[in-house]
């Protein structure tokens, strides 16, 4: 197959993402499909992409040619949290009134265009979310309730975290989320089937001391 074409749309919506005008330039040479670099607006932010797929293989696999800033300044909402971000951290699974600004830098990606995408997709990248606000989250409410705090009105920060997706499992070694000025750390894995294997370092000790951003490290924080 050898061909060259352009296709696009004026607007689209998918899982909480409002996508602006987008045009794809495709080139096919001997079954190798190349998507030229493109940029488009998504939720008042920007998405960049380029890729290729070799249809001489079975199944064909969509890959990115190099590292790229996939998402810049994307505004997240309750729908994006409950459909996608819940596979990043369980605090998003039942969160309501969610807002924030997300960035995602992609290091590498491989997505099979056939078969089981959930188990066959591979991805590595860095995610960060600033100005994050959550109206309610069952997990956070339980954690903060121990020391008489509430998530209401707090501004959260998800620090840049390297994560990988392989065999249907998202993994990361240290995801730090500041709740106001109290840090909390997560490490472990979340399966796309909803299974969790996480260790959470809470922002307080058994005696009730609170760790605070910018102050000396508090030892013996509770680990769950």
C-alpha cells in the first residue's frame, strides 16, 4: 500500500476532552503509515503528536518516533478524573468537582492496532498536575479525617511523576501529592482491571505530627 492523504475534523469530544480543529497528514509507503507532527487544542491546552505504524506486521503497532510533550496545560474535570485519572491514582476514582492543569511528557509509546489493547499497550512518561482541586474524594476524606482536616478548599499539587504502562498495569516508584502544604506519597501499581497494589506514606505520624512542605523532614510517617 502506497498513498498520501489528509483528514480531519472541526471538533470532537472524548471522555471529558473537548478537542479543537485537527488535521492529520498521512503518508503510506510499502505499508508503513507515518503521521506527520500535529498540534491541536484540548480543554484550553495543547496536544502534540506524531507517530507511525507498520501494517506489514501483525498486529500493526502504533509508535511515537521520539519523546514529545504530549499534553500541555490541559484542564482536567470530573469526567477525565473518573474515566482516565483513576488509573493514575485511586483518589480520582470517586472524586467530584475536580479541576486542575495537567501536563504529560511522553518518552515512548507502543499501541497494538488489533488484539487486546489493554494488555498490549506500552507507555512511559511523566505526569504532573497543578492547581488541583477536588470537591470530595472518599480516600482523601478518610486520610485527612484522622487528624481533623478536610479536602474542601485545599489546593493540591501532583509533582512530576514517571509512570509506565505495561501488561495492563500502571506503575510508579514515587508519586508525591501535596495537599495544601502537607505531602503524601504513593508507590506501586494500578491495574486497568481496577486492582491496586499501592503503598501510601501518609502526611502524619502515629503521634499526630504533620509533615509540611518546606520544613525539615518528619520521620516515622505512617505507611499503609
